[in-house]
C-alpha cells in the first residue's frame, strides 16, 4: 500500500508493519493505524485509507521501540492534491 501526507506529498509504501520512503529507507513501524518511529515515538496515523496525518493530542504517545529493518528498493509516485486540514491535526512530515 502506498501512502501520501494529508497535504498530498508522496511519502512511501508499506511492507508488513513497516513504512519505507520512496528511496527505500525505513521511516517507521505501524501499530494498527498508528505510525511510530523506531524509538517508539508516535509520528502519525492513517486517515482516509492512504493518507498519513499527525494528531497533535497523540504526540506524547509511546510504544515499545523496534530495531530498524534494512532498506528496500524504493518506488515513487506523483503527489496528490491535499485535503483541507482537520482541526487538532497537522500534516505528516519527516524532513
């Protein structure tokens, strides 16, 4: 499954429980619909099936950290038109 930020920028694809960037670098791990970095810090969640957005009230959530997996071959898709931002959320951005 491929994912875009709420604002429309292509992020990468999911393989198993991991999200990989368009260059193949591991970005985070999914716990259900929530995304965490490898130290266990919340970094975003899935909305509208293929968009990732950050719930401001979840920024202090933590999960058990995981080891970072090896990279994979990347793939890139064009950006989409963004959605209007939801109240209490901000766009997903790892840069």
